[in-house]
């Protein structure tokens, strides 16, 4: 997890009696042979307390449409970032950087697959979207941040530090959401994303040291921050978005776009300042307000 933002207090896994074959051991830990019960009920929104939706067929049509739309955007960003990272697989400056680059690409491919598996559950419509997603080329993606090539190594650092971090906020907003298959996909994706943004921060940190021990310079790191931070803030979407309100009412997302963006700014400001670098003002070079 990246920040200290609270999760709904009742969402943590609870030890429970085992269901099924074995004897019931309500108070046992996993090590002692106990079990973890997944959260079955919707935790917020107008259906709070009702059982989560577990299949695409049982979703209300409006919610089904919203999930398809959000998964298409999610998968699109995953596949796009593979295209952005690809030229650096064998150009990253150090051995370790090269290894982490290839890991990031593999992770993003898995995230794309995961989002598409959810789309597959929506039958022909889902499959049509998958076919379209797989055919997309660089420059054809939905969000601007994913249509910009990584011209320099500092782009890789700033992108993973800022843009992947927004991705983490989006995924965290789905954590324990009302659609069971989506909620259960989150923990692994989140742990993988954590590596990406930590790596981005470490690239910027090494550059900002400016002591000749690493590629780039403090100036280059600062320029990359000015380039990617506005695109990262745009990714949260419009402040007055009705869709984001609807997603909360459906128990699908936890925060409005503006709430998530404000938390993000609060998180990244001290991080960037700790490097002796600066963020531009939140309204600098913005396209989505
Ligand atoms: Fe990802
Ligand atoms: Fe990522």
C-alpha cells in the first residue's frame, strides 16, 4: 500500500469457521489450520450490506456498463505502458534497472490479462473490446499519459513514480468493491504496482543526487517531473464527474476523482521535496479539470 488512506474498517479478512469438509475452528490462524473468509457483502454505497455481485449476469445493466467501461480503460493503460517501456528493455542504464524494466513489462502484461479476463465475462461485447484493445498502437490510447513516448531514461523514472502511482490509487479505489471478481483481483495487482512506483522514485532519487554516479542530472529529473506530473493529475478524471459519483453509489469505487487527486497530491509533495525537487502547481499544464 502506498499511503495511509483508510480502508473501510470492516473490510479486513477475518478468521472464520471453515466451510466444507474439515472441522470448524473459528479462532484458528492460518498457520494453525484456520481459514480466511473473503468479504461477501457490499461495503459502501446504496447496496451496502447486500451480498456482492459475483457474476456478470447478475449485475444491474448500468453497473455492468460502468465496469466494462472502466476495465477497457484499465486494460488499455496496461497494454499502452508495455509499448512505452519496450524500447528501454535493453537500454536501461544498469543491470538492475534492466531487470526491473523487464519485470515491469511482465507485470503490466499480467494486469492487462487480468482486466481482459473480467471483460471476457461480459460475453461477446467483452470479447469485442479485447480484440480492439489488442489491436491498439502507440498514440491510439485513451489517456494522454499513455500516448507519450519515453524519450529519455528520466521519462521512465517520472512515469513510474507519478503515473503508476495514479494507477495504484485507481486500483485501491476498487479494493473490496461490490463486484467480487474485480475486488479479488486487486491485492496482487497492487503489490506489483508498488514495485513500479518505488522504482520510479529510486531512478529520480539517483538522478537528483547529481554526483555523476548515475545517468542524467538533477535538472533532467526536474524537467521530467514537470512533464509527467500534469498528465498524472489529469488521469484522475474530471472533478465534477457524474460517473465517479455513480461508481461510489454502486459500491464500485471508494472515492470521487477529486478526493483521490487531493490525496495523491498530499502524498507526492513531500516525496518530491525530499529529493530537493519541486512539483509544479496543480493547475500547471492541465488538460482534464
Ligand atoms: Fe499495471
Ligand atoms: Fe505499473
